[in-house]
């Protein structure tokens, strides 16, 4: 008798589960909203691993880009530093060249005076250099200017 009750119990449970699944299937076929809800639930809980993998991949890419940018910035900084050193040396060399070329006459042609004004702007004001070059510039500012090489229309 117990054996029959157990079999009847499982039959009833199977019938209830079958009824529920049949009802959900019927609703899914008939109702678009229920179908969308069920597919959304399956999509949401079915792709958790895929989403985590995508997030990890994106995180790895971002970390890689950050490292690449740090390396690029360091290289760029080094290049700029080298260029600034070169520009400083070039300015100083031009200042000394003009100074020693005209030191005996103590008179500058107008084009050299214009060059010195540009060099002073770059060397002293933009590069913030104060050294022997600035002393030479200050001294040459006191020298006379020869306007004879000035062509009409030049400033």
C-alpha cells in the first residue's frame, strides 16, 4: 500500500510540473510580452561568464594602453629635453658668434640687431636662461646700430 501511495505521489507531482510547463509554453506562444520576459531572463543569467570575460579583456586593454602611454610620455619628455638643450646651445652659440664678430666695431648691422632681439626673446624670456649669453646680449644692447644696410620697405 505504501508503494502505491509513493507512485501516486510522484504521478501527481509530475502532473503538476507538466501543467506548469504547458501553461508557460502556451503563454510564451500566445503572449509576446511573456516571451520577451522569458528570453530576457535566459539572456541575463545565461551570459554572466561572457560578460565577465569581456570586462576582464577591456580592463587588460586599458591597462596595456596606460602602460604604453607612460612609456610614450617618458620618450617624448626625453626628446623634448634634448631639443631644449640643443636650442639653448644654439642660441648661446649664435649670441657669441655675433658678439665676437662685431666686438671691435661695437656697432651692429640692423639685421644682426633684429636677430639679437629674437634671440633674447627666445633665450632669456621663453627659455628663462640667465648666463653668460644674457651678459653678452645686455652689452650688445648698448652698441650702436648701422642702418646703412636697411633697404626701403624693411623695418
